[in-house]
């Protein structure tokens, strides 16, 4: 999925075999232009990505949306929030999706419709969530931030986060869990 700043559509390509590709597009809401998009992941049977929109007047204020699709052709959009949170990475357990973003923002949802704030550091700002991953074997989410010494935290519910002192990396790190 690709959309650049000032686009009025989201564009992507589909392929049945990885060789032959078909261009696809879907109009954005009439008053929005795209500013930033996340990567696309396939989690729990759905393709998912996040995007931030600004006003058609070019303003930087805007909204954040989650798009999801079961077939990669028809996408459903749900508003995450009335601000731009610039989702950088996200992962899911079988029952919860957690999206890591900039400036201390992190959100979670059980249904991709209703979103709640789930930052690692409550009332924190000025740092970014570098990465988030879910480990099925540990039954936990892990979130890495670039503030507070580059700490990594774990959580079973994305509500209570516990620092992992041995995983502190100056500037934060990127995670992969199994």
C-alpha cells in the first residue's frame, strides 16, 4: 500500500503469484490528504495498515486511521484518533493489536474499531516507540522506546508495562520475538 503526501487515493498492488501485479486504488475521505503511512502487516487473518490524514488545506493537524482487509482488495477504515500519531510499527496477539508511534503515543484495540491509548510511560512525551512485537511463546508484548535510556518494556495486556533492565539499548532498539 502506498500513498504519498497530497494524494487523494490510497494505491496498492495485488498479485496471485508474486510475478504478475495489478494496480488497485481506493479514494480517501473527500476532505483529507495523506501525510504518513505505516507498513502493511498480515495479522490474525487480516491485512492491516495505519495512515495519518491532514486537512485538504495542507494543515498538519489531522486524524489517524486503521485500514484492514481480509482479501487485500476491499478495505475498511476506522478512526484511531483525532490527532496524527504516526504509527511506526504494530503487532498483535490473538486478541489484541498494539500500535507503536511517535511522541510517546501507543494505542491498542481488540477489534480494530475501538482504540485506547496504551503508552509505555503514562504522560510521557518527547520519545518515540521504536518497535513493538508480540511473543506467542512468552505471551507478552515487548515495546522499545528511545527515551529513558532506550529501555525495552514487556506487558501481557498493553496496560501495565515492566522495564527489562537487561534489554536497555541507548537510543532504543528494534525487536523480534518468537
